[in-house]
C-alpha cells in the first residue's frame, strides 16, 4: 500500500506543478483575477497534500494499519473534491456560466476530507507505539 501512495503523490505532485505553471502563464491576464486566485488556491492545497500523501506512504511502512490507509484515501479524496471543485469554479467564473454556483458548496467536503485525513494519520501513528521508528535503524 505504501508504494501506491508514494507513486500517487509523485503523479499528483507533477500535476500540481503543471497546473501552477498553467495558472501563472496561461490564465493570468486572460480570466478575472478572482478566478485565478480560486484556481491557485486549488493548486496550493493540492500540492500541500502531496506531501501529506508522501508522508502517509512512508509512515504506512512503520504503522501498517487501517487508520493510516484511510488517511491516504482521505487525502486523495480531499484533493479531488476540494481542488477539483475549485478548478470547476474557476471555469464557471471564467466563462460566466450561470446556475452553477452550487459547485462552491462542494469545496468544504474536500476540506473535511483533508481534516479527517490528518486526524486519521495522527491516530494511525499513535496506534502502534511499539513500532516507533528507531533512530539507530535509520542511520544503518
């Protein structure tokens, strides 16, 4: 499981850089500034949680339990729901589509997924205290 999270984090990290560059070079000056800000917020939280997903994959090696597994799932769900809804909202604002403002109401569900992911990661690391990382083993 841990390698799947690490690989997923790598791909989402690469996508984050691509989307960030897209926002900086293709969006700015072509769509309203508030729409660019929304897009950049999505990219920023996506990239933050790439590191959370990497940590989850690494920690799963020492704490293989369902809580850590669910932390990774929740981080991925948060990226899709939180960042994805912000990307959709950017498209809606950039194209002046009406009747789709409800998309913004989905964003907090992604935020909740992020919060639960962090809580599950904490709980999963606390579950098996006897499996704590031994610094002597790391240096060998």
